[in-house]
């Protein structure tokens, strides 16, 4: 069960309204927890990666004595010595981990979720959905982590479309937009390793997998934009590390998931700031070439990638 599903289940069981607080919201005083709403419906206070931005942890005793249910959602485990870690160790607090199931367990999860949405999904439908949203990683890269919220959202869309009919690979291929993020990571990781063979094989795979995205030029303009965006993120991570910002603060400032930050930090250690600047300049040159000349797109892309290796 995902975090969102768990929240909905709790709210339904307790006939309560979820009142959520995100980073940047105005946070309530602990004393407000005992106040009733205008219509008197019970509330569950949910702090979504934001409790550290409030003053609520300053008075743990008053927080634990609050007459309402309080749920704290965090992407990463609290650090040693933090007030949040101390709170999590209190016997009155229930800690629940929402680690996604391993990839080999996802097919069964998808089948169960399809049934929950009043639909069914065939084996080839499961395979097609996983191929679209969780592409296989490069051989020298971390295994992908399933985004259950994304999978469930896509499954609900497919179930609504099929209206009682089984979800097949044909349905998935027609309606599900492929996740190109992993393919972009393949290219960047191969550039970091100076592995030209993987760089160009990943490029071939990107073009083949995005066969519905127009001609080669439009696909390569898309790939170039995705690469430039991620290289800028790697450069940003280097700058933030120079400032010695803790991971939690980086996550709060960027809105990234902890897994993405881990990948970016790993890649940041493999490039110099000078090299990143050179790569971004080459990608900018490529963008101009692709958009302003009639030269075939593929030779231009091959030339630029050869220069950044």
C-alpha cells in the first residue's frame, strides 16, 4: 500500500477530513489541534515533508498530548540528533515504512490494484506498463525504484478507458507515455564513464522507444533538452555541496526525491565544474544547430556527443 492509499484508508475508517500542510504553508499552533472545525467534522493533520519547518517539534510533550491524530510524512529517515528522530523513538508514536516492493513483486501489485479499480490487466499488459514507466537500468547503474503513485495513477486511467475490458499491451502502448528519464540517466552515466559504446547504443534505444514522437530531429531536440536539464541539476548539486547544505535542506529547496538526489550526487562526483560547463555549452550549440539548420539531425548529435566524451 502506498502512502496516499494509507492516508485515504485512515480518513475513511475514522470518517475524518485530511488537513495537509506542505512546505511554505502557514502552520498551526499546537493548541489549534483541539479546536473543532466550522462543521464539527474531525480532522487528521498531515505534515507532508514540512514538520521541520514548523515550531511544532519544539514542544514534544504538548504535541503528543494533542487530542487529534497527527501524521508526519517524510521522504528520508530523520538524521541522528534531530528532534524528529527523537519523536520517532517515542513509544506513543507509530512509525510506518513505505518502501516500494522490489521490481519482481510489482506485477502482482499491479494485478491487485487493477482489481481494486474494477479492472483486470493481462500479463502482456503488465509487461508493457513496466517497460513504459520503469525501463531497465544500464548494467552499471542502480536498479530502478518503482513509483507506486505514478503506476497507480496510470493504472486508474487505463481502467477508466477500458471500462471493464482487460488492460492489454495494445492499450498501454496507445495511452501510456514512456518514461524517458531512465534513458537520459543511461546517457549521462555513460558520458561520465567515457563509455562511447553505451552512449550511442542508448541514443539508438531512445530513438527506437520514442517512435511516436515524430521525426529524428524532434526526438533529438527533446533528448537534448532532457540532457541539458539534468546536467544543470548536477552542476547545481555541486554548488549546494560547496555550501555544505544538508540533504534535507537540498530536498526542501529543490522538491527532489531522496533517490534522485542520491543519483545526482553520485554523478556530481564524476565531473568537474569546468567539464559540466563545457558539456552544457556543447548542448546549447546542438540545440541551435538542430533548430536552425537543415543538416540531418543524427550526424550533428553524434558529433556533439563525441565531443563531450
